[in-house]
C-alpha cells in the first residue's frame, strides 16, 4: 500500500465504520486499472483485499 501512495495511485485512505473495512480514493482511468494494480498487493492472494468501486469524477 505504501508504494501505491508514493506512486500517487492512492490519494486518500483509511478505516471506515467499525474499522474492519477501509476506503481508498484512487487515481485511475477505469475499474480495470484499479483491479490490476491492487491485485499485485501482497494482501490480495490471501483474500484480505477485496475490491469494490464507486466511480466519480473530481475537478
């Protein structure tokens, strides 16, 4: 995750609700790009990282 922040992919992130889930705001062209980038995260193979999305345009 740190690398994704350093690369400018994750713009904002943190825990939500009871803290068992997190929300990340990312810079990406589409949902496929998000899924491809996050699939490389070490947590993904263990099922600890699940991707859902809500599209929004900022600016």
